[in-house]
């Protein structure tokens, strides 16, 4: 990737349809709390290149101080830190009624650790090692979520419409029949329209699994979904983002 | 609780029994000694009495001749004076001169000068046959020699012998009975305490390292053993925690630079426009990914093997399988394979649903990967009262000799080396099976491979599915705030409220 992805994200942010568009006037602020210097440097550099304003704290104490005193749009917190560890930082942040989305980074990829992270008040959990594109996609999802309207029961992306109550999908006004799982997959993609959604995100959120599926199972599901929502129509709406994942995008 | 061979197989009982046998043997030896010395003593006493009689008779004969001897013998033979004496004096032609025997006993067994014989009707009142031990003498007279026989009825010695044998038998029977009963009681007492230790050990083996042996108040050998075991368990737990710590640190310390390597490659890719360079870098990223995936899989297996039961919940196996099948069945269909499911509803188990889902996913993934044509079948059945999960394919299968081997880490069959995979899929299944106490069987599907994962028997819950609390297959969600409510996974509580 990922100049194209970053550009796409920026242009996406500038879209007038976004109710949070005033936030895009100044760049999004990200706090990175990570003790490993090289990893931190890389994170900071990569995020800056992707258009974020980044603050970095190298230990738990500084991290907690920054998290409590500065307004951020998203925080990226390593689990294992000198000083207060990631969990207690996020617990303190949540106690102070700060609702900034938090993404945990950790080499501990167990479900238990993940649950502990989410219980402490984290919003997402990314196990090291991760692809940078995965991190960007998740940050994007978190930013959207924090501004997103509560549960919509009617979703519309371009000429694709989904009625969650009637369990009905229309494209160009024509009914598309989906299996329940395809329906959920499409719903997730529609709720994250315009963003890159990675295979892991789909596996975690649509199937709620937290393991490496070893094979391209997700691709198979996507290709089946394409057969129904794209193939019968002139313009494909579900894009593959090379090296990252998928994107439901009516613009292209 | 299963006792190996019941109480008779217990070591305490066998020791008590062996001790009883040794004790019985020493009782027999003691009795034998007492028996022989007592009976010998009685016989010796009789012989001494006979000698005394004979000496008396010889003196009488020297003093008063045959006539005096006859009178003396007849007086001694009188039942009023001597109850068990046997006397006979015959002349050289064999006619009886005195005594209480009719004639010289024909059945006398001569043993030098001692003779043993039986005789009927020694006394009128006595109907029994008397056993006699006697001594014969030749008394030299002037014209002729007289033969003198002096004996004693030794029936009472025989009686004594009989009684001694009787009491030996009785004593032995009592000894053995007490030994067996005592052994039974002792071994039950000790077995109960040892079984408590065994139970704890078994619980620990099944993964709950926090268990400790209860130490009884008496500070005896078993108490010492319990203390020793507990100290050992503390040590093991420390080591396990240390190992976990180390593996976590390894994960942190080694995967971080690996991540960085991958990230640098990603960064390089971002600044490279040359398609050839991009391809090289993308290849390097893919290599790094597969390295990282292998590393992650090894860590996952280590964790699954460590078997933390903290994440164990009761879950509906049927629902879990359906979801994994839902994820993987398109993979099989895409490859032109038939995907068959046969799931018995209403079965629940206890475990980590995420791990079991992953194990099943690995099995289905393997089945699809190695099967070129035919079908992949997933079944949930009950085998001897335990839920069993079966994944069968019509692929090349695994030769019997390699069925244990394929469960080992990084082992791959020669024929499958060309296909993608790390050789860790089945190892993870084996690790999950181990940490859950499940039985893992690899069999021939004729053709193909048939893998069975049999859940352990559950306490009480297996027969009564209504009583078992069945939680939804996946109580853990990444993100409770996002995503719409899933219509097909309503919690029992919500269903009840609706």
C-alpha cells in the first residue's frame, strides 16, 4: 500500500456526507503509548505519513499524563509498558469519563488477554505482529465508530440499500437474496463503507473468531457475495484493496 | 471413583496379606516346635516310668525270685494301682506267668528292645484299642529264661498330639482371619487417604494447577507425602508460570523485531514505484508473514497445551459446529467437494469455545486442502454417552504408521510438502484435545482420513441436557458496541424474557 489508501481515507474524510466533517479540517490526533523505541518510531512515522498528528509517550506514566490532559481522537496503547501498564492506563482514562477510542497493541494475542483489554475499556485489540494496513484500517473504523449514529436500521451505499428490519437488500431497486451470513457480511461492509476492512476485521466482527483461519476462507465468502451484489450489475461496488482487504465504495 | 482392582488390588491390602502369611508361617513353625518337644516329653516320661518299673522288677527278682516277681507284676498290673501300665511275664515256652496281657503280642514291632503294638480290650471298661509302647527284657533264671514286657498305653500322647494339631489349625485360622480383616480395614483407611491424593493429582493433570492435596492433622508418612507433593506442585506452578512468562517475553521480544522487519518492508513498498522491486518486497513480506504465522501458531499451541481452564465455559457444541461449518463449507464447495453435515442437536460441553472452534476449523481446513474429489463430512454424535465430533474426508488419508507423527509439531507427510501449510494444524488440534481431556482418534475413512474428537464424560450434565446451562457458543465478542444484534444467537435469558 498505501499512498492510495491514505489518499482515499483523506478524501473520504472530506466527504460532505460525513457528519463529523469539521474534524477533518485539522488532522486527527493520535496518541501512541509504546515503550519499544523502534516500534514507536515506526508507528509515529507511518501514522504521520498517513496524515495523522501523532504524540508519543515512551512509558506508562507519560502516557497516562498525556491521555488525561490532551484531547485525542484515538489512542494506541501497548499492553506491556514500564510504569503503569496498558490496562491500568485505560482503566484510569475511562474512570475520568474520557471516551476516546482505544486500540490495544500487544504481543499477547490470547482471547483471555483480548477480553481483559476490552474489559478495561479498550475498543479494539490488535495482536503484534500486525500489518500496518491492518492498523490503519482499524484506526479508521474506530474514528468512524466514535462519530457514528446509533444503530441505523436502514443502510444505503450508492445504489445499494439494506433494510435491516425487513431483512431485505436492494441494488438499483432490484431485490438481492442473501444468506444470513452474507447478509451480516454485507451489513458490516456497508457500515464501514468507504473504509478498508481487513480479513481479520471481518473474521472478528462477522464471525466473531479470534484466530488465524490459515486459508483464504474470507475471500471465498467475499467472492460469493460479489456473485450476488456485483456480478448482475454493470458497476462493481465491492473493491479489493491489495495487501489490505476490501472496501465497499460507490465512488469508483 | 475407579479403584484399580478394588480393595484386593490395593498395595496396603497386599502387604497386609503378605504379612499375615509370614505371620502364619511363623505360627506354624512355633507350633511344630512345641508339638514335637511336648509329645517327645510325654513319650520320654512314659519311657522313664517303664525303666523305673523294670529296675524295680529286677531288684524284686534278685531278692525274691520268680514267685516274688509274679506277685509284684500282678500288683503293678492291677488297674487300681496303675491305669496305663502294660505288663507280661512269660516263661521259656511262652506260657503267661503274670501280667495283664493274655499272651505275647503278635503285632509287636520290635525296635531293638522297644516294641510298639496295639491291643484290644486291655481293660474291661475300655472298648478302645490301646496303643502300647513297651520294652522287652530277658530275665535269666536258673533253669530257664523268663521274658518280661513292660509297657505304657500311649493313647493319651496321641490325644495330646491331636489336640495340639487342632489348636494349631484353630490358631492359624484365627491368625489368617484377623490378618485379612485387619488388612482390609487398614488398607481401606490408608486407601481413602491415598485416593484423596490421587484425585488431586488427577485434577492437576487435567490442567488445574491450583489444586493442592489436603494435609491431614497427623504428621505421619502420608502427611509428609502430601506436604512433599504440595511443595512439588508449588515448584511446578512456579516453573509453569515462569515458562509462560518466558514464552510471553519471547513473544514480546522476538515478534516485535519481526513486526518491525515486516513494517520496514511495508514502508519500503510505500516508497517504491518500480514494479520489479515491489514484487521482491511483496515476496519478502509474504515470507515474513508465513514466518510470523508459524511463530504465532507455535505460541498458540504452547498456550493451548498449558491448558488454562479459566476460559472454560459450558457451550452448545451444535451451535459452535454450525458456525465453523458456515465459515468453511463454501471453501469445500468452491473446490467442487460435497460438504456433508450430520449434527445431533442439544449436546453441550465444557471448554474454551474459541479453541475448539479453531481445532475444528483446522480439521475442516485440512480435509478440504487434501481432498481433491469426493466429500468432506462433519458429524456430531454421541459415542458411549460422550459427544463426539467427527471430520471425515475422501482424500489420500494418513498411513497408519504416521498417524501419531502427524500430531507432532512441524511434521508433514512427504506427499503434502508441496502444498501450503505449516505442519501445525493437527498439532494444535492435539494440544486442544489434551487441554480439554478430549480423546483424539485418527482412522482410515476408506478412503481418506477420519478424525474423531471425543469430549470427556461430564459430571451429571451429559444425560440431562435441560439441566445443563447452555450458553451461546461465543460469549466473547471483540466489541460489544459495534454490530447489530445477531438474530440467531439470542442468549437464553433474552429468549426467556421475550
